[in-house]
């Protein structure tokens, strides 16, 4: 078996000098949101790039549609009814976290809900719950597609 298929991405990440594991349960909601933002950005960029070669500007426009706070807030509303009690607690902690930076061109409600969304994704990622993470993201993306019909 090819070595890349035998081990997961984290196996290789741990080999990077200075790389330390991050404990999701001990991390602040804003650290979880920081990680979740990156994870969601990667998911959306891979989805957009999978649509075929285009100008980078067009890729960026398509990506921005999903990663902005208002879109994440919308997706979170669709996902909420599917959350476990633990997931809802993580989302709530993220939503209620006080960020240093203000919301840019977004309502404070959308910004806070998006922070909770990102915190939840960061939490699931750090706990290696990739199946659950992708299940919830799929629910959110489907809600966006239904909205746009």
C-alpha cells in the first residue's frame, strides 16, 4: 500500500518541526474559530477549484460568496437543528466570544454567528471528527443552494 494512503494528513503534520497538537477542549473559542476559518476556507476553495480552471479572480469571487460572515451565519441557522448538545455548546461559546476586531461590512449578529460556526468546525477538525464536520458543512451548503434557487 502506498504510504500516503496508509497514514492520515495529521501523521505527516506532526513530523513538521515545532508542530504541537492542539487540544480542542482546552482551546479558547477564538482559537477554535481561527482553525475553523482555515478549514472551511480550504473546503470551499477545493470545491470551487473542482469546478474547473478559471481566472483566479473568478475563483476568489466564487469563494467569497461562501466564506463571508453572512453566508456562514445563514448556513449555521440551517445546521443548528442537527447539532448535538456538545456541538451546540461549542457553537454557543464561539458565538458569545468577544473578538478584538469589529465586524467588517457585516451585521454583528451575522459576525457572531459566523464565529460560532467557525469555532464548531475548528473543534470538530481538532477532534478528528471529519465525517461529522463534512456532514454539517454539506447541510449548510445545501441550504445555500436551496436559498439561491
